[in-house]
C-alpha cells in the first residue's frame, strides 16, 4: 500500500506489525468512516454505534498494558491515530480522549481498585470516559482553575465548572481535576453522581462529528477513595496531555495526507482548457509543496514514536511535533481546497472539513503559543509564559 505523498518511502522504515496495524485501521476507516462522515459532520453527530467496532480493533487504551488493553507500541498507536484522523479528526479525538486522557489518567495515577473497575470496561467500549481539566476561564493556564474539592468528613465535595470536555455527555466516568488544600488533585467521578451535569456545546463550526461539553459540578459528593492517589499537582494531568499531544502529532499527518490525496485525485480528473489541472505548473507546485511538508511531518512523527518506544522521549520534543504537524496540516488542507475550486466547499470532498477540524486540533492540548513558549524556554532557558 503506497501513499502518493510518501516521496521518501518512509513506509519502508515500518515493521511488519506496524504496517499491519496501519492497514487494519485504514481498512476500518475506508469501510465505516469515509462513506458516512459527510452525513455525520452535517448532522453534527458523533456515531456512538462505531464504539464497539473500535474496541474490537483494540484502539481504546491501545498503548496501555494490562486490564484488557492492547499494549501496542507507541509507533503502532501513532499510525492508528494517523489513519483515524485521515477519516476525521472527531473520530480520532474520541480514541484520544478515551485512551490517552481518561484511561491514561487512571492507568498512570489510579489505585488498583480504580484500574480494575474501569479500565477493562473502557477498553471493551462498555464505558466511555472524559477528562475534565479546562474551565471557562482556565484554558492555557490550568493553575488558575476555580473548581474546588473539599473534605467533609469521609467525603470529597466538588464544586465548579469545566468547558470543552470531550465525550462528557455520553461518558459513564469522568476524571475531574480540582484544587484542594494540598494543590491540584484528580478524582474519578461516575457521571451518574448527583450534581454532575454535562451539556453538549452546540452550533460548532469545527469538530462537528464529535462531542464537546460544558460540565457543572454542584455539591458532587464522592468517597475518599475517588481521589487518584498517584497524581499530585499539575504534573498529573500534564502527563496525560502529553500522551494526547503525541497522538495529535500523528493524527495531523493523516488529515494532511487525506487532503493532499483528495486534491491530487481531483486535479487528475478535472479538465480545464482541454487538459487536467494536474498538467498545469501552478497546480503541480501546490501538490509538490504539500507532499514535501507531509514527508517532513511524517518523519517528525516517526522519530517521536521511536524515541517514545525507546523511553528517551523528552517533553519538549512533543511540542516540536504538535506545533509543527498541526500547523502544516491546516495549511495543506486549505491549499488542497484551492485545487478543488468551488467544489471544495462541499462535503463531497474532505479538505475544508479537515481544515475546520484542525482549527480545534491546533488549539487544544496546547495552543501554538503555548508550544512556542515551551520550545522557547528549552532554547533560551527563560520561561516567558507571563509578562
């Protein structure tokens, strides 16, 4: 299986098991996502009916070990995210929120009881999870969160609000981060707990085949055992965000590649002035520039995955990939749309849908500005997040 944009034959760097994972997920996307995504996107509906199928493919908590999780390598997980986002960012986001955020938080920081109770059900798609960190007034600066958890006898009482929380309205469990007297802590909150309310955010121009919600927590009472024992301070949620950012670096390449593929196919079929668009120099320049950026982004993602599998990945490296790959992906999607002309604004073609989705992907799990400052601190030794 050869991708036209793979000008350096990067696929030759993949092992047999990695290629098998890529092709298996690609077949699922071709069979279940592509024929339906325009309708789902137009209706602003996340297709909950495909959750069991994604679970059967081992995509939920794919990179985690034990508790019914597939335990696949970082590169295999990345390739799966790339193929899912070639279908749609919203579909990849479901897997990311479920596995890299909610399941990862419980796997990394949870008690044995929490892991045993939730992870097998989540891996099987029998329970959906969400991850409540962002607030209406605390996005890039989670240290300013207003949600608080207070001990009242043997119970934790949580009050506050979260915003842009993926999957919250269909989730059975939420990982909620709250300020306590000893700093930020995480809590495992069954969503049927009285006082927990999730409301989907409507009228979105991006990520329409996905679910993002407002959450309100009003006198939500939980046993002491609901706290994640292994997470203290913001390093807890940040370790999960890095898992999600890793997947995004791969996913963005998928959206870029799919946009390029759509433009290339259209340019070879669309006739203007008695020859196909692909025969014109300006069109070829657009296609070449897109392919070059995809090749570079693919190399960045693969390098990131190899480092992660080797256990030598550093935090700033994730920022390199998230910043670069989302930035080039949205540029490629927009450029691909120009090749399609007016037809490109319809849902018959993927590039503008990808571009709209990538506006969200570029923003969440760290904006361009946040990742720029992370890298700026790495280069200069000066933290410039304030002032």
